[in-house]
C-alpha cells in the first residue's frame, strides 16, 4: 500500500502517529478542490454555532445555581440523602433478620439444646452417673455447641464430673463447679465436636448436701444443662 493511500484512508490515525500534519482531508481532496474540507471554516454572519441562549433561560439557570449554593439548600439536600441512606440501611437490616440465610447453600442458625436432670431432694447428696447419668442427642441435622449454661443458684452444690461426646471428654482434669456456667458467668464457653441425632451428649454430675444457700427448701429441683451453638437443620429452606 502506498503512503498516499494510507494517508487518504486513515488521515486521523497517521496524524496521531505524527507521520503527517493534522490537515485531515486535505490530501484526499487534492484531486477535487471543490470538495476541499472546511472544518472550522471562517465565521460567517449566518453561522449560529454556540448562539447565545435567551436571557430568561440564563437568568433562571444562574438563580438555580445560586439557590443550590446557599448553605440552607445544601443542608436540606444532605438531609434528604442521609434520610434515604438510613431508610435503605434499615430495610437491609430487616431483610437480614427475616432471611439471614438467603442465598446461603448451607443455612446455619443459633440453636438451643437442653439436657435435664432432677435433684430429688435439695440438701441431700445425689449422683448422676452410670445408669442415672444424663444423656440425650439433639434432634437436628448438625449441631455444634459452643456455650453451656446451668441453672444453679450458688457455688458448691452441683459439680460436673464429665461431659462426654463419643467417649471424648469436653472437660479436662477434675470436676467443674456448675456455678461456673451460670447465666451471670463470663466463662460459659464450651468446645465440642459437631453433634447430630446419632451422637448423644453424656453428663456425669454430683449434687452435694449443701443445697441452696439461704433457703430451707428441700423439695425436688430440676437442673437444666443448656447447650447453645450453631446448627444446620435438615430440610430447612435457605430463604429463611
């Protein structure tokens, strides 16, 4: 291809590369002067490119700009935007509460699982071991407890000898005072392997003769060993 042909076909490109002067169209029209390019032709009286807008429009535009620049209008605009963003955030929070697992292929929820045992006579020593050990399995797909709460009123009454899952003890060493796991305690954490209906939890515990401090009650008392953790229920839809 001749140089002149390339210039004729792509004058802007060649000018961009610095190969020719930016006189777009001049070479191509050398053979036909009557078609010579008039880009940016001389101004004529009848040329109205960029003609002035009506004075009324210019005045209205200037007034609008001045109004928007006024601090009061800016504050109002900011307040409207802030209110809109706040409304969007609240709506998103509500959706998250109602549908926390929407779009999640493995839905998870906070779940509670309780194992109960009855102290027959408060103030009388009693053992929950062997055949009387407390045992149950969560009726849920998968449950991984991370917190234990026990409803004992004072220290020195109920001692947990062991909490076992698949023969694996969740408590190391000696017995733990159940009062450590009361609702007001700050050390209720419990590390456990995942549970399911086929994997029960077995609790071995002892009630001492101390009973409830400050009370003369000697009737039965129901102990509640409440496990809380994350669960993935079987068949639970992901949209809820």
